[in-house]
């Protein structure tokens, strides 16, 4: 008689990291209200830095292909940050939306990442909250 295999461990929903991501995006709302130009400039810089997180993790033990892959995406986000400064902030919103998707690809195991398990859902929530603010304050805020 075969013993029943134990039920697979359920992955806990990343509720706390997601809530923390939204909470840490909230101060940017006040920055947009008080100094919108400064908010856009700072977020363009943060978009460029954000692209480097997984690239840095890949440099710390990733394969050559993964380093190139992550580096190419980081370069894309730097480009979106530059476009947002010189053309329209909507490029920045697109960059943050794409980075949130990139976070979820890393979180679901589509790509090895080398960061703590809580980080991708935290970062995706922050990215999408910031993207929403950028769109709001660009189009009508």
C-alpha cells in the first residue's frame, strides 16, 4: 500500500509586501502635489536605478545569458527614463508598468532572480502605484 503524498505547500499570498509597496509609494503623492517637476525628475532617476536591481542580482552569480538579459532590460528602462524627461512622462509610466510585469515574471519563477522572495511583489505594487500617479498627474492632475 502506498502512502499518500503530502499536499503541496501552498504559496502564501504576498499581501504584506504588496501593501508595503503601496504604502511606500504614497509619499510621492505629496511630492506631486507640492513639487510636480521635482517628482517627475526624481522618478525618472528612480526608474533608471530600478532597472539595475535584477541586473545587479544577476551579476552576483547569474549566467552570462541572464546578465545580458537583465542588462538589456535595465538599458530599456534607462531609455524610458530619458524619454520621459525630454518628451512626455507617459514613457516613465510605461517603464514602471513594464517593470512591474518584470517583477511578476521573476516572482512566478519565469526567470531566476537572486533577490528575497518578498521583493518582486513589493516592487510590482510600488511600480504600478507610481505609474498610476504619473499617468494621473500627466493627463489631468
